[in-house]
C-alpha cells in the first residue's frame, strides 16, 4: 500500500527494430532526468524466456519483473459477468529499469509484443452460464448453480460433475494484441518520503522524475502513454466528492502542483501509519506481530497520531464490525 503511479506505454509500430529504437530513446530521456540510477542498456528478452511459466522465473527477480510488467490482461470470454481477466505473457520485450530515488520502487519502461492467441483452461465451474449472483449485505458473490448445471446436462443428454476431466478443456482465446507493442507497469514512490531517504525533497524528485519521463515519452513518434497518478500531480482518476453515497471517479488532467503533491503524500503517510498502527495493535492482541515500511519512519508515531483524525472513524467502524461478526460466531451460553 502506498502512493503509486500506474502507467502503460504503447506504439503502433510493427517493427521490432523500430520498437527497440523507441525504447533506446526512452532510456536516453531517463538519463536526461535526475533519476538515482538507470540501466546501462536496453534489455531484450525473447520467447524462450517470456513464454516460460511465471512461477519458473521467481528465482530471478529481475527476469520475473521484466516479464510481469510486459504482461497484458484480456477478458475471459466465459467469465465476463465476473470480470475475470486472462494474463497474456509477451513473446518478446525491450525494456530498461530506472530508480527514481532512494526508498522508491524501481520503474520499468519498454515495449513488448504478444501472441495473437493463447490457450486457456476452461472449467464449467468458472462459466457464467452456470453461476448465480448472491447478494449479501450489499456485497455480491458468485456461486455455482447446480440447477443450471443439471438443466444443461439434460439438454446435452449427459450426466456427471463439472470437475470431471471430460468437461475440462483447453480453449484458444484471441488476444487482439498481435498488431501492437505495449508495456504496462507501476512505480510506488510513497516511501521515498522516508526522512532517512531524504524526506519530502527526495520524494518530490522521485515522483516528478517518473511523471515527467512519461510526459516526454508520450512525445515520441507513434507512442501513446496512459497514466494514473495517485498523487494527482500527473493525469489521474479520482472522485471529486469522496463523501458521496456512491462516489464516481473521473479522469482529471494533472495538477502539476508540487505543493498539492506534498500535501497528498502527507495525507497518505498519515493514513497508512494510522491504519498499520491499528492493525499492529489487533495482531498484538492475538499474539502476532506485523511489519510495514511506514513503521520505520522516524516520525511514525507522529504520523499515526495525525492519521487518526483522518481514518479514526473508519477504523472504529471496522472494529465494531469485527466485534459484531465475532459475537455472531461465538456459541450462545445459557
């Protein structure tokens, strides 16, 4: 949890040579900004790496992050009501990483190409046709509907259970990504505001490096950039009325206001500190411990106290809800 910049970069070029040249230009633009560190060169990963199962890449964090950032999501054709996405791994990636500042996450930039089709395992238990929506206390969940399943079996002249192998199959799904190069990633800059890393000055430098690099990348030929800056310095999506019964989020052009950004990260630090403080107390009462980056801030207790003013009512409401649920679960005594 923490203030993050989400972004995606795409290009209409179909040439691998031109895609690589564009990423080389992106890297040069990064070198022109005060990033703490920028990779020495643009990295290339081909199908022999990009198409390996992500689980197989976990031993090499750099490879995993590069391929993961290059992944795209497409909707599952039989799970649209549930809004379930299928992860599409790239065929090849040109990319580099840059560290905006101490305490910040590394930011990845690049372009990746994708297969026109992917195989996805189908199971009736995931199929919208056999699910029903259950609404409970304003929350909706999906459950397998045995009546619908049995009707389908009768119509097909079949019998059996959805887990049986004969009802499972690998289906080919079109990605509609084969004609373009793109890359999506995010960078959490929140903890660059840690006083031990340079405080607000370091955070401002880090956050502005990422936003302004994306703005400059957007000026490259054939390139399009989409950004959602939770700090609201760059283009972002948020609600103008958070107190509304049903807040509606809309897109806003960037404020490009450093003072407003400082105020925003201050709010985030306070809210995160208050939230973690309450969680840590709850865990301690159960004999557990918890860790969080915000707890290492030298001024953590001050942030926690200030955050209570912002999130105190919410935390109190959550505490009451937990106590009510616990009371329901406890057996009645005579």
